[in-house]
C-alpha cells in the first residue's frame, strides 16, 4: 500500500488515529515516500516488523476515513 497524502491530511490522521510511538516513528519516512527496506535499515528493524507497523497505520487511516469524520 502506497500512502500518499497531503501534509494536512497526515496531520489530521496523526491527531485522530491514535498511532503508537512505534507507528509514529515510521510515519515521517512514509510521508517522504521511502521504500520499506530503506526505512527498516534506517530504524534498525526488520522489514517484516516495518510492514506490520505500516499495515496497522493503513488500517487506522482506513478506519478513520470510513467513520466519516
């Protein structure tokens, strides 16, 4: 899943989606369009851990958008 949103959309998601500290750690990299492998290497975590966190971020965003807020 590619997460391309405008700056104000990201700020809204950050404010309302209840991201964990671990998820918040990767959001700046997602916002800049970094590849999973590069983010994982930068943060010294496994690619599978990164993908799991990215998936949770995506689910929270979808849940927020679906709620119509």
